[in-house]
C-alpha cells in the first residue's frame, strides 16, 4: 500500500513537523561544522549573502530605511521563516513519497552549496559543512517520516500500539530539536575557542601615532540632551555592510596586495603596517543609504597610514583614475584615485577611538576617506587595492545601480526634539548636527513653522572633515502643533539644496523637517 494511502489525514500535521525538524538538524549541524572552515562555509550565512548580492538597490534602500542597522536581523528572520515553510512543504511531500522528500532536500542542498561556492573566500572544501548537514538532515527526515506514518496509522491498529507510535514520534521530534540546540551551543563554544581574531585584537597594543590628531577644541561639544555626541562611541557607531557573518581575520594572516596600473606591485603585511609612520585624524563617515535626518552617520578618531603615501610607493601609471578596493568577503568599492592621492587624510586605518578596530568595523584593517560615501571608499576587512580605470572595472554596488562615484552631499539634521514629541510650553531647546565634508560648515539656520529663518549657535569646528553640532533655543514656545526645518550653508557659501532626492543612486538630499506639539 502506498504511504499516502496509509496516512491518516487527521494527523497530516506531523509531516511538516518532520520536515522542519530535519531542517533544524541540517542547518545547525552545518553551522557547527563550519567553525572548522571559513565563516562563509555556513550554508545559511552563504545563502543570505547571496540574496544580498542579488537584492536590487530600491529594495536594499527600503530595508535600511525601515530597519536601519537591524537590516541583517530582519533578513535572518525572513530567511528562517522561509526555510521553515519550505521544510514543512518538504515534509508534506515526504508524506506522499519519502523519495520525493529526499530529492527536494538534495535539490535545496545543491542551492546551498552553490551559495557557499559563490563566496569569494571559499573553495570546494567549504562544502563539507553543507554535506554533513545534508546527510544528517536526510537521516532525520527518514526517521521522523517513518515515525509519523506509524503514529498516523489507520484506526484498525491496536490503540496501545498507535499510542506508542505517536509517543515515539513526539520523542523523536523533541530529540532532533534538542540536537539542534546542542549544535547551536557547540557552535558558540567552538567559535569562542577558535576566535583568534578577537583574541588578537584584545592583545594588540596600538603603536603611537607619528602625527597626532588635533584635540577637539573647547566648544566642539555643545552637550545638548538628546543630541549626538561629537565623538560617536564605537559601540554606537552605525554598521551597514554586506557581511552577514563578521569576518574573523588573524592579523598575522592578513596582507594587502597593491597592484594593477602601477610601476611597482607589492604586498603589505600587518606587522609592516604597524611599523609605518601612522597618523590620527577625526573623520565623519556617512552611509549613502542615510535618509534625510537619518542616523547612519558617525564621527570617530581614526589611526592609520595615509593611502597617498602607500600609493606613492606603487607609482600609479598615467591613465589610471580609480582604485578598486576589495574586502576579504568579496565586497568592492570604486574610489577615485585623486581622492586617495590628494592632500586629504585618506587612511588605511587600524584604530578607532584609541582602540583597535572592532571586528564589525573592519578589524584588522579598513579604509576611511574624507568626502566620499562609504560604499565607494570605506572598505572593511580590506585585502586588495587594484589601481585601474573606471571604464575598465566596476565595484559591488555600481553593478547594482548605484553611481560609480559617491561624493558626500552636505546635510543637516535635527536630533532633538524627536518627531511627534510632546513638549511643555515655554522654552524648547533644539539640537542637531550638520556636515559638509572637505569644505566645512559655516552657517546653520532653523525655521519654526513658516516663520523666518534664524541662525543657530554653532559648535566650534575641529576640521572640515567632521560634523558640527548646533543649538537653538525657542524661548516662547506656544501651545499647539508645530514644525521645525533646518538647513545649512557650507564654507564656500553654497546653500544646502531643498530639492528632495532618495538615497539611490548617489545619496539623499533635502531639508530635514519634523512635527512636534507644545502643550
């Protein structure tokens, strides 16, 4: 008799559970085994990274706009729900034919394996976690499907035997979930033991800078409650990148290759970088996906080696106009060669706010470049610099619809009060930030409702490469619904544009405006 004929339809729900349990075993055991291979060998992570690769710009921008720095968490949740639904469907297919269910699992595993191999830092050995997970997942599906069939046997089967079969199925399902939880715990323990990158970071003592950054002058911090601090703490610094799993790089294994249209190709090691004449520089970084008034921006003190000095050693050839920087995870950025060889402090950075780079911000080495959005300049975990031409090479996001050059647009925002805040009548204090990299901020103005523009108090400027805080006191706030709008003028006398533009393809623009009420 066919399995589908033996199945009691009242108990068909057992088969989706069998499918989901088999998926739990597949992914958790593969994740545990992946700790002995590269971070991209985990099939779930590799699949998520592949999805990011094929995400259209408008959808990426929508996800960041809705979820901000939680965009990766949202992707993991969505992937988990989708995987559970697919696994349930596989379980239902196995109820009709176990062979069909196994074929579907193998087909999905081929997709996972292709995702693993699509990562730049993987090879065929990195398929082992997927293979191990697939074998155990198939075994789980077979076991639980047979148990489900026994538990859902026709009613003419002795009641005691029927009850025993159901108990076996429930125990088997619980056992696979427990195995998954054990694998998750083992993964965490193994990653902790094998995390040489974190250990190396903790043990690393940063060398002193040959050229120290100018200390923020008195008045650079206005200390307005609710407004961003002048220096963004590392733990609060925004993180937007394509890495679902943060690369774990031992500095002793890191090297940077400089090649392409140069007279002298060479490779730089981490120890050689430490021995160079390092400099410090305060710099505000901004993500191209930052909406008007958004928080994907931060200011920090960076320690690194000037990229202009590094490229001077390589001696770019005539005709070169771009440096294609590549991360260990395959991300690439197209930076105008001029931006890396002029007088601005573009750095190959190893330090952030007086400590080694945090792992999620590029440890051991990343790039920071004044005046450019991060997607064309701030490559984390950088391992390759190719001097080339824009007409010959395209970077990661350029091939996905973003512009190949990303100069930062001047911007200003209101940090406090927040949108739709309810405030007491009397005095209302506004605070915010403004930035115009490589030129500097000369004036910020605020308008309450449709009233006149009024200049605000500006914090003392450290340099044109950092944001400036501002403060404004509305001393006679009246009851009712109000709005506030902010705009800035840069040091060259150029007024921030009122024209609204979405982040795609080269950054947002427009005046930040918010609504609030006074009671």
